[in-house]
C-alpha cells in the first residue's frame, strides 16, 4: 500500500497578484516506511525544540509543536525565539530538509501558473491542480508497484467539514469520470476515500508542507518575484538537498513536475538546474 501526503502552497485565487503560482505536492511512500517517518520526525522535532525553546519552556516539546515552514521562516508562534538569529534559523531549516532527503519517498508536484491559467479561460485552480496531481500519483503507483493489487491512500490536511467533503466528492468523481481532459484516464490505483486529518497530529503532512513551501519559493526566486526576499538566498541549496527525492531524478518529466497550462520548456532553466547531478 502507498501513502500520498498532499499539501498546497500559494492561493488558488486568480486575482491574487501576490501569488503567481499555486503549487500542490505529494510525498509518496510505501506503508513499510511509516514507522520510520514518524519516529524520525518525532526525533527531529525534539532536536528543533532544543534550539527554539526558551529557558522557561518544558524540555519536551508541546503537543501542538508542528514543523510548519511558514511559522519557521516568519519566526512566529513556537518559533518566535529564533528572532533575527540567522544561524539558529538555518540549523532548524537544514534539519528539516536533511530528514526529507533521507526518507524512502518520492515527490510529485502540480504547478498552476495562474496568469497562463486565466488567459486560457480556465477556472477552479484547486480542482485542476488536484486532478493533475492525482493523475500523476496513480501513474507513479502503476510504474513502481509489482503488485497489481497495490493501492494509494491520499492523506490530506483537514480544512473544515465543507472543504473535506468536497475533496472526497472530487475523488469519487475522478473514479467515475476520469482525470483526463480529452482522453480517458482513471485513477484506478487510488483508494476513493481519502484520509483527512489535522496536520498537527500527522508528521507526513508536516513534511510535505516543507516540500511544497520550498518548491514555490524556488519558483519565486527563478521568476524574480520579490528578489530581495530573505529566503531566496537559501532556496536553491535546500532544493538541491531534496532534489534526488523527486520521481525520475535527474530526468524530471511532466509525470514528476507538471506545469499547467505553461509548457515545461518555457520554465527558466535556473529552475531545472537543481536537478542536475
């Protein structure tokens, strides 16, 4: 059995000029690796807590302590003690991506370039991204598995009851009508009822949050969006750390990173340089 942890970065709002890309990523692994993922993640969080805790905080990290890149880079919530200490911040971030680089996983992404999407007359960014990603996950399982009965369970971060129900309904729709646009393709290797849970209690969702966050920030760097942003200085090296975990590395195709509707060849070469050995 395969588990596909899924998360997003950027907003699906086509009018949001601050968010050029909507990125959806999946970290895929077999069930045999779950125990290691969770034990290694718990150890990582304990090590990070030693860096970010204050002297008055308990030695054991609190129940709601989560690996969340937006909080880490913003030095918010339980990461606020990092403040302007770049060395300590980098220790934390490096530990997160080093762990990801040692997991038995594969990474797949769908990237909606919103300007092109809007110009093409498309609507519903979230639905398109989800269809494209589920399609790629299904293809990966067909490629990787030697057992025709293997299936993939999609693990999603809970938003609210309404959004969670919509995601379940989308997957059922994919199973009935297919994910292809103009061709017949059905995600027959995907379990049609996703596991939706709060990311605070599931480490796989916390790690895919770090992956999708980094992919989007690397895109922002190569497209020179907010060129003075602090994180740009580090995003390329961090991407190189996890690049071998992308499916097909170093020969990345549209079954690994799908840009839509932008042609993959139009993406700046700087983006692809991180995947060169």
